[in-house]
C-alpha cells in the first residue's frame, strides 16, 4: 500500500509535536496499567481498520512485555480467557467509545458503570482520553492509507 500523502501530523509541522505532547500528558495522567492502554489502543485500531496502528500498537505492546497469546485474542476478547475483569471493562468501553454512531446511546450506562467498578475517575479520564488519541491516530492513518509496519 502506498500512502496518499505523508501523515498529516508531518505535513502540518505544528500538529505532530502537539499530538506527542498530548500523548505524554495522557500517558502520565493516571495509573492505568500500560498493558491496558496498549490493549484498548489495539482494539480500537482493529475496529477502525488502521493497519498502521494495529501493527505498531502490537509491536509496542509486545516490546513492553505483552504476550502474543493475549495480543492475538484482543479481537475476540469476550470469548478469550486471557483478560481480567478490569481489562474486559476497558475493552468494552473502548469498543463503545470507538463505535459512537452504531447506537443511539453510544456508551450505555451499564458499560460505563462496569468500567467505573474497576477504575476511579482519574483512571476513567485517562482511558477516555487515550481512546480519543487512538481514534485521532486511526483517522489520520486510515484516511491517508499509511502503510503498516512503518514509523514516522
């Protein structure tokens, strides 16, 4: 696959540094395990068909110690036995926050309340903000057909 244009965050020279500052702020925002953030990034990227983020996210997670078994099972997390209840709640929230237009009540109270059973307000804010960053990257990369396996 050939990119339509370079990543917009590169073309617009002020955007890349702003996004990376946002990433730094979000990742330092609370104590949600980095493995959970990696899993929700991967799941949202799968939903959005962002090959660049799926490959890059899986590589980062694996480098951070995530097992191949869990990474392969993220797409079927409901049926796979490898995830904690807290991770399942985060993955469910990730799916709903990524598929906002799929239902009138985009993130049902039951999904939010289950996540809130496992995460405090600061952690929920970090998860939601990380999903926003992930979906931003997915939209930049998928729209411009950024090839998987490449880096900025």
